[in-house]
C-alpha cells in the first residue's frame, strides 16, 4: 500500500502514513479475529482449569488446541461466530497501530535527514 501511495517519492507525508497504517491494521485486525477469539477462550479455559482443577476437555470450552477451537466454534456456533467482535477488534487495533507506525515513520525520516545514522 505504501508503494502504491508514494509512487514516485521516497518519503511519505504524515497523513499518508496515517492512512496506510490505519488501512493495514484494520485489515490485519479483522483477519486475525478468529485466532484472537480462540486464544482468549483458551486463556479463560486455562484459568478455569488452574482454579477449579480437572482437564482441558471438560473445562469451559473444551478446546485441545487452536485448530480444535476453530473447528468447535464453526460446528457449535456457526461460521459467523469466527468474526464475533471483529468491529471491536478493529476499533482496538487501528489507533494503536496507526500511532506507532506513523510516529516510527516520522522519527525515521527525521533521523535520516539529520544524518545521525
């Protein structure tokens, strides 16, 4: 995306960095939503087993691993369950990633222009 926006220039303007990083983090945040859901459920499951004892298979969700968790979500809740909370995930990732990537780009350009490196 950055190459598409810049075309004939080497350094992006601040607003271009913001747009590129917001777009990239939005797509990435939405794509990994199923993995984040399963990861969170497995963490809850581990805490449940640590607190109450028992085995993973008999705990809250009963996931053995990530792939089993994805499979169980599709079978038990339907394929749309994979993206439950996708909008909230995007709302969480876009600001964090946009700020850090844009500031990194600005500081990198400042350092390169000063000749410090």
